């Protein structure tokens, strides 16, 4: 039973989460429990059957008395969130489609449009290629109008989201010649299942460049922004739990004045509910800082011009579990159902933390 308070219409849409014991599933659940338009019906986990959800998500203690059920006991609902490991959703998408009117898949299974891209970037043949074009890429800032008509939305890569949002205004204006994007990420990006790399003695105090080249999220950036510019993309793990900071060195086709860049970014993002332009002349938080965004659905973007060249450094920060996953997924749900897209997503983060 969902104990969180609801307001507004008494007719709530039912929603369930498949694979709810992981970090992304837990964040989706947290957001849905306080959403005024939905009621959580089931949360599944094959490994946690019968346990209360707060056994794996202790922050939800006294918020809900829901217990995990087995995925095979899933009943039909209005909306279904799939929060499983990559590869699991695609294998059973026909079954899930019989269980819900709307599906938001938080894995990578339906992010890319071309089967050959899955073979290149995920080293596997996609098990359900006919479904790829049924899904809308779940980044509202790029696909808002499509999402309003969609019944299936894909997840987004957190690193890809940070880079796409950082450089999209430049790419759309045809200003980019080359981009060198270095992304620093927190440990929760690796998921809830422990590994040798996430073991505390091995992970603590490290700045580990685990994908200097060939990171899968590069395929999403290319798909969303095209191939008109050269892209170099690296990912480094740092000592954060949550957070992504992308530093994109953008080599422009022509030098630009700061006032023109402000106009470009304000035109692109001035009406966006979850993008903030952060570029201050004083203070310690003059540029985007992921620490301030923990638990929020915001993406902060700033920039600085290299006056000695045509290089523009664009920085973007977000919470990888929120704007990089669960937050964008719930934002998609809101759009797909004709609700205010900011519903249940306005938490601003904490300071200090």
C-alpha cells in the first residue's frame, strides 16, 4: 500500500516497477510515491520477493509498506517502468506490452534506433529489433512533442545526457568543428550490484579513467546531435556517490562573443523547467557543481571562452540517478500522460550536503 499523500483527481493511474531493488528503481519509486496522479501497484524483484521495499531503499521506511513481488506475478497496470539490467527488457517486451498502456524502459535496450549500433556498442545482436523505432528517446528537452504522443519511451544514458544538453545549442546552430568531452562520474553509475571495482578499498580515493575511449554513451550523443563534428569522449570515475560533471572542450568554426553565447543558450533553454544556466563572476559555485544537484532533476550548464583561440569550454552537471535516469523517466511519464512535466520533480537539491 502506498502511504504517501495524493492530491487532485481521485482517479489515479496505476503504475508498477519491474526491477525495483536497484538504485534507479528505488529513485523511480521514491518519485512515484509522492506523485499526485499515480498509485504504485507493484514493485518486482526476483531476488527480494516478500521483503519490504525499505529493506533495499531505507530512505522509504515509513513512507510505504509495499513488498517486493516476483516478476511473474505482475498484473496489468496503466503505466510500467522497466528498471532492469541491460538486455532484460528487450527479451520480454512483447509480454510487458500486454501488461501496460504506457512503458518507460530505463535500460539501454531501446535507446538506439539502428540494430548495427547495438552490435557495435553493446557487442550483441538486439533480440527485438522491430521494437526499436516504437520507442521515443526519453530526453524531454530533445523529444518533448514526440513524447506527448508516445506510448513507449526509452531510458537515457546519464553521461550522454550531460554532454547532449551541454553542446546541443552549438550543434543545432552548426557551430561545432570538434568536441573533446571529459565526463567525471560517481560510483552509483555502476549500479547497486557490488563488483571488484566498486569495492570500497579499491574505489575510495581513486580518480579512475575507466573508459578513455569507446564508451557506449557516445552512440547516443551521435544519434541525437549528428555527425557533422568530430567527437572525442572519455569517462572517469571520481570519489562521488551521485553526480556527473561533463567538461566539453568545443572547438568552434568561428570565434564567438560571450553575449552571443548567452543569447544562444537562453534561446535554447530559457523555457526549460529543468535546465539552469550557471555562470557567475564571484563565489565558489561559479560553474555547475554536481554536489548541489543530488536528488534533483536539474541539469546545470555553464561555459567559459578561451579568448586566445576558438575554444569554448562548456560544463554541465546533473545527478546520474535523477536527470540521468529516474528523473527523466518520470518527466517522460508526465508528458506521455498530458500532465505538467514538472510534477513530482521540483526538489531543488540540498546545500550544504
